C-alpha cells in the first residue's frame, strides 16, 4: 500500500537520530499538575489508527499511535496493523487526528518480537514526541493517551511500577486502565517525556508498557538514508520470528538445566530465568489415586494475528500414583490421561491441521511412549507449532505424563528440543 502523497526519503534524512534521544536523567520531582493540562498540551500528538476492510469500507481493528517526527512518522503496536501485514490486498490503514483529518498511512518498519511498528504519513504535525530514556522512580504518576473502545481520545492516570522481573524482553509494569483501542498510544510523564508504548488488553489495572529503546531503534532504522520499506513485510515478520527463536532456544534444556523431583521421577523445570513455575497436588480421599502437577511457562508470547500467538515454550508434568487400583485399573486410568488432547487451537487461515506420530522410545534410563504433533504456519516460512507428549512406562502403581509445547519454531529446533527433553527424563 502507498499513500497518495509519497513521503520523500530526503525529508527523512533531515531528521537526525539525535533528535529522538533524550539523555537519561531523572524526572523532576512531581508537583501538582492537572490531568487536563497534560491532555491539553499533548493530545494533538496522538492519533487513532484504524485498519479498514476495503471491500466494505468497515473498520476491522482500531488502535492508537503517536507522532515521533515532524515528517509524519508514527509509532504504534504491530498488533494494531497486523491484519494489513497479513492481507495487504484486503485491508488498508489510516489515521484520524484530533482535528478529524483522515490520512492514509504506510507501514515503514515492524518489530514483531517487541510488538512495534513505525508508520509513515503525509501529515506534518505541529509538534511530536521525542523517543529517549528517563530514570523514573517507582510510584511516579504517569498519563496514558489513546482511544479506548473507539470512544474518542482519552487520558488515563496511572502509576509507574518498574520493569517486570520475569520476562525475556523488558516490559514496564503500569498500574492503570489501558483498554482495547489504546494499544500503540504513548504513556508520558507530566512534562511530555514518553515513558513507554501502551499494550492494552481486557482485565484489571495491571498493564504493560514497551520501553522506549526498541521503538527508538526501529525508528532509527527507518530513518537511515537509503532504507526502504520491505517489499513483502510478511516475509520480514517471518525472518524476525526465525531469528528470535534461534536465539531463544539455542541452549534450552542443555547444560545445567534445573531439575525437579516428582515422586520417583526427575524432570526439567524452569528452562530459563524468565520462566515461572507452579505446582499443585490433588489428594482427595474419595479418589483411588493422587495427582501432582508441575507447570512452567513464560509470559513472553508474541502476537501474530487474530487468536494466533507464538514464541512460547510450555512444560507440564502430571504424575499419577495409586495404592488402591490394581494394575489393570491403573493402566486404564493412565491411558485416559495420556490420551487427553493438549494441542492448541488455531485459525485455518494461519496454520495447517495437526499431524501426529506415536512410537515407543527409550533414553538412557527408562522406556516411554511418545507422541509428537506438528502443524505448519501457512504464511511465515517454515515455522511450526509442536507438542511432544510422553508417558513413562514400567510401573504398575505410578505414571508420569509430561508435555512440551513449542510455538513458532523451525523443524530443526522441534527435533533438537524434543531430543533434549526426552534425554532429561529419569527415575
């Protein structure tokens, strides 16, 4: 998609990268500043971004964005414009500013791993935000701007609560009401310094912001002389996802992987520091068996489109033991647990159907029944979701079902992780 008035590349080169960097200095001590004053000073730098289905001219998605240059560049979330990325012949994107002006926008760069996009427009705003970094004390008041639920430009007060500790990619914990439609808008301090980019979803007042070094890096790349928008942005998204999973998974389940004991079994846990693990047990007197469950996952999922996300590795162990069931009864129970379907759902336009294979395998210490299921991403170039499910064999009074779920990985990494995972199971 191109806009009617092409943004001149020469204009981009007139905007030095230094304009978008602010020295990392503490914010001044906060004084009593009215929210209305903040809104009045900075509202004209924020726009609504909407993706329109061209056949019906109906809005398909809306979000927010904000100007970051005098040449009409904007920052928003990747997920706000993802429909356009996946189906550019069906959708177009446009901005609506505070004056009601509607202008086409063009995707100039994306960072799918950090849910960011830089857009270009023919508008020349009177003022824009600068991207940089600032040291902010926990508890400082912040102001988020955006278009919640398509109800018009709004401002929300919230609190800065530092960086999340259990994430691979830094995220800011913001306590405030960021509702759908505010995604891609800025959260600012009272003096107009941008602190982060909104990431909105339904829920309570626990929200996340994207720190500014990533938008700044993406913007610098877009502004580099000679840089051109990728010919096929979807191909660029696929490349970014492949590079991300290669780095993410290189050493997983290798070396000094943490282990946990569940009854007689020894299993992997907390594959990396940014994983969080939970465990629970079911020991009810009316049941002839006991269950112990152990689950590890990470919040670092990557949005692709619709209900499809990727980039998550999930580990789940379920141990079943009994003192009341005979061998035949226990085998029937154990088989039913292993037969449960753990494969995630997905839209047919994004992924193929699951294909599964089952076989008996053995590592250095024990025999297992294993099933491996795969499905391929239709548009993102040799990426797969994989589910490895294993049942340990050889005992009449206890059993272990262990499941490894991998999303958005190459076939080589599915094979590598599955082998490492199987080698780690022991008793």
